C-alpha cells in the first residue's frame, strides 16, 4: 500500500530522509519493520498476522482507524482508504 500522508514530523523525516532523530532510538528498528510491512501489504487483514503488534481498530472519535503497538505507551495509528488502497494519516502517538 502507498502511505499517502504522515502526521508525526519525526516519522515523516524517517520515511523521507532516513533520519530517525525525531523518534526514540529504541523504537526505530521496530517502526522501520512496521513501515516496510505496511508498504508491502495488499489487504488490511494482513495486519492481524503479526500478533506482537496487537493490531486493532479504534472506536469512538477514531472509529475506523487502526492502531499498532510499538511500546507500552506508544502506537502507530492510521486509516486505510479502501478505494485508493492507501494508508492515510499515519501517526506516532504516545498515550502516556
């Protein structure tokens, strides 16, 4: 899938310039693996194939968005535009 837009500046910098300075160093390898997976996947159901990411859909005001576990407090969140087969509003969120 194509990642159309990225909200988090550090995540955007990592994707565009391979510069991880805007993210905690300890999570960068995992985030790189997740980004690679997202770009290679063809269907959103594939997200459920990696148990360690605890993929699930959000509810409430974020209904329809996906959340992937990065650390105890941090997640990657995004929506999938099914018509365009694109990932939109990719964000790195610290819930702490």
